[in-house]
C-alpha cells in the first residue's frame, strides 16, 4: 500500500477539525466559555485548556493546520479500481474577536493533490496527476453563549486556482449554518452548507451536512465522529462516510499542538469514481492571535 505523507505530522497521534478535551479549571457541569482575554496567550494555558477551547468551532484561538490524507478509490469507470492518492492541505485560521462571546473568522484551505484521479474523456479512462486544487474557504460569524449554545452563520466558497484537470474552473458560493451545544463533557452540533456555481463552465449544486459528536474524557483527549456527508443534486449521488477520530493536545516547549488521526469508510459514493477509504493525519500548532491583540490594543 502506497502512503504519501510528510514527516512532521507523524510526530504524534492525530486530530480532527473539531477536537477537544476537558479543562482542569472547570467545575463539573459548567460550560467553558472559549474566550481569549487580553492578557491570555496560548503559551500561558495548559494542554487541557487549549484542547477545550479548540473543541469550539467558534474558537478565538489562531491555528495553522497541516492535514495529510491517504485515499483509496474505486468505481465503474475503466481504470478506477484500486487507485490511491494523497492530499496535503494547509489551513490557517485567524479569528477576529468581537467581544467575549462573538468571533468572525475566515478559513481558507490550500490543497496539493498527489496522484489525484480524474476521468479523461480523450482516453476514455481514469487518469491521474498531481498539482494544486481549487481553494476552498468559509467566512462566518459565530456566537458562544454562557449557557453553552453555539451558533454560526456565514458563507462558504471555492476559488478556481487549481491545475488542469484538478480545477472546476468555476467560482462557487453558498450559505453555511452551525447550531450546537458544548460543555466540559462534549460537543454536539450540526453544520450544513451548500454551494452553487456563480461563474464558470461547470454546474455546481452540492449540499454538505456535517453532524458533530465529540466526547471529552479529559487529559487533553477527545474522541468522536464528524463525517462530511454530501449530495450532488446534478448527478443525484451521495457521498456518505462512516467516520471516527481521536485527538490529543500537547505542548512542545511554549507551543501548543493538537495531534490527531481520522479514519473514513465510505458507505456510499459516486458510481463512476469515488472514495472507498480515507485516513488523515493532522498537525495543528496554536499561535498568539495577532488580530485579538490588534482589537484589544495590547502589544
């Protein structure tokens, strides 16, 4: 089996995008309100505190995620069965804190694809190539109340910057919404979004549904499931993964890092060419939020 991963994310056990753990200074049953005070920096918090804050999709903490995926493909098209590919993704997140419970965040995602399969009409077969894909992003306004209620509204989109055969060559945009509840023991939520083409040759009409279930046993660990389910309205096809993840937050010197592992088995996928398995290793350093410092006027 060919697995293509850089060395750095393999330094520890891995994480998924909404991982977390129990905060030692919480009292039982109380919500941890994930706010960064003016004098508070990630280096001053312990791993449990960092992990608890990272559990919140509306976290004000700044992160730089390196996500590395191995994917096995299958399908009815000639040459589709048994293909393997890799994805190296970089996603910076620098939230703009508005007040103690409100943040605005912009999250672009840049991906380099290795041996990505695509259908080549000229040859009538599935071929593969490597290169950058289109840039995905979302921009959202999030609120975390003292009672534990979470909400986020915003937009998601795709910018056609990818290489030939790896780009839709089409701009896409649509709404997103998050609703959930979080306390020291876990997070439960639902995160739907939709994309439509707004300019370009491709027709994009896709709904994405992401249920969020995170259990927080303590000691900076988190376990759960957060599958990304999608439906292509044009092709009338589902992509339905069964997904599990585990994460651990640690500190390397003064730098907190979330490490994680995610596994997906696809119960349903497009008939012609679709993912059968996906394993992801994630490496997420946490840095001081320069935007929080600017807004608060601190150095």
